[in-house]
C-alpha cells in the first residue's frame, strides 16, 4: 500500500512540473520570417511557340500590408525553350527572362496560402528557324516584359513548401507575344 502511494505522488509530480512550466511561459505568435526563400519551378509555356520553362525565384518578405496580406519582393530568372513545326518550317526560341516582382500573399489556413505577383523585367531571345529553301536563319532580341501570375503554396514543413502557379508573360519588342505558363515547384527557406 505504501508503494502505491509513493508511485502516485511521483506520477502527480511528473505531470505537474511540465504543466506549471507551460502555464508560466507566455504564448506568443511566431514572428513573421524575414529570411530569404529560394524556389525552383518547372512547367509548360504556351504562346505562338510552346515548350518547357525552367525558373528559379528568390523571395524576400518585406512587410504585412494588413493583418492577413503580406508583401514580398521576388527576383526571378527563367529559361524557356519554345518550338513549333508547321508546313515544313521549324521555329525555335530560347528565351532568358529576368523579372523582379511584388508578391502579395494571403494565408487561407496555416498550411495553405495563395499569392499574386506583378512585375516588370527584361528578356533576351535567341530565335532560329529552319526553312526548306533558305536553310537556317537566326536572330536575337532584347526587350521588356510584364509578369502577372497567381498561385498557391502548401506548407510541407516549417522550411519547405510545394506550389503551383499560372503565369502570363506579355513580351514587347521583336518578340511580340504573350505567353501563358503552368508551373509547379518547390520552395525552401534558407
């Protein structure tokens, strides 16, 4: 009987210590992270020419605009390999895109958030075509472009998110085209 009483006192003490420590510690919301995140994206781009798009983004949180909406700055470097073959003609465009943008993020719940980006950047396009009579013709061009996109992230763990987005990239200059892309990617917070 004496052993059971002693065992009950020890168990009660072990349960009371963590509860007392937890009760004294104030509960505070986690601060908004000001750390750089790096993302890799892969997708399909469509326009006058269609093909693969690869992209790397760096995102730096800036400030909360409202209690829910956060503003971040995003720097993006992307490469697109676009082609089309019609009536015996082959056209290819390799496009390098550098776009700074503003990102507005709205959390839906602790794991899922949606975002929208708006940016203005530059592109460099290397264009080539294979013509039956003339042969291979190539040219290059530099111009301005806009970026408008919307997407969402799912928080896998505190540092990693997976996401998807829809992107509209109107380009101006010699490459006068507005491409649409569907991308999926992985974001890691450094």
